[in-house]
């Protein structure tokens, strides 16, 4: 596991009318502050990667569908520098993943339906504090294909 990344199980309350899925409250011990919340829709087998925030803390939860979230520790001097972490999350594993700044991240919708990823960040989006690069960047060298076996 990459240092500073947290995976927090989330609660689903279901009854005969449907369900409520919790994501984050200001009273949660892992809550830092509110910047904005947005939703990213990703179509089946599409990759949205790579990006890294210099200031923003991410708090991802998948409210519909499933994704494979991939993290790469690009922080110099970190004990987990250069490590990759994969997290399958969504309807089948409803969790919140808290990602500190300077962790490169991306995700791929898995399965045959679109996924909706919610991010409750600690600062509003600022295009000057994010860096984006190709999902097949050889510096990271991650293979996005399905592994069988």
C-alpha cells in the first residue's frame, strides 16, 4: 500500500424502497476540508489516466459501476516511491479512497457498464495545479490490460 493512501469502507443502508450510500461527513475522522464535489462518468473499458495534483487531496467513491483505480507514488523521498497500488472499487466494493497530493492516479471502468466516480476534494479545481500525461507513459510502465489467471 502506498504511504498516505487510505481505503475507508463505506456504509450502504438498504430497505425495500431502495438504498442510501454514505460517502463523507464533516465529522468523519478522515475529513480534512471541503473544496468541491464533482462526478466523473467513464464509459466501459475506457482509461482516464494519468494525472497528479500538486495541492489537491482526492476522496474517490464510485457510486455506480466499478473501476480499477491505479496509483503510482511519484514522491521523491517517500518510503513507497515508485510503487504501484491497484484498487478495484465501486458497487461491488463500496469504499472511499483518500489520495494525498503528488500521487499519480488514473482509473479504468471495468465490466460492461459506465461508472460514475465521485470526488470530494479539499480544494476547488485549479487547472494550474494538475498535471496530465498519457495512460501508457513508459515512465510508469503500467499495463492496463485485463490479467487472466
